[in-house]
C-alpha cells in the first residue's frame, strides 16, 4: 500500500480514501480525529521499519538510561551489566539497555 496526498485544487478527495489501485489517498491540510490517526498508524506500521539504533556508545547509553557515564564504565568494568565489545569499543544494544533498566528498577540484590 502506498500513501499519496491529494492535490490542492484537484478533484475532491475524502479525508482518507483507498483508491481502486490500492493507494491510500489523504487530503492535505485536514485535521484528523484520533481514531483516524490510530487506524492510519496501524496500517502504516507494517510498512515502516522501526528506527531503533543497533548500538549505543557510553555517552548515548548513559543519556538514555539517565545515569552517569562513570556509573556505566564502572559496572562494565566489573562485568555487572550487559554490553557488547566491538573490537576495543564497548557498545550497548536496545536489549542491553532494557535489561539494565529492569535491574535498576529491581534494585540491588539482597
């Protein structure tokens, strides 16, 4: 499915209309209800890849986690948190960051 905007001054196009050619036409400058936006989002989600980044460095990971870079470096050095080594560089995947967040929520082991 493709999305094409209707042309201004062209033939009237409903707010959202699927043409016989399978193209979804959207009229420009139209305020859409939350329901219509949710339906469009659900339809387009299958065609647009997720934009999650594969690897983060210390600075990016610290910002995403809300911790200091020093905290990350210390925990990596002790082997306490998940990470990847790419050559001599340390990188974090989204899955690594999710695991670290979960461990931060749980707190230290007792």
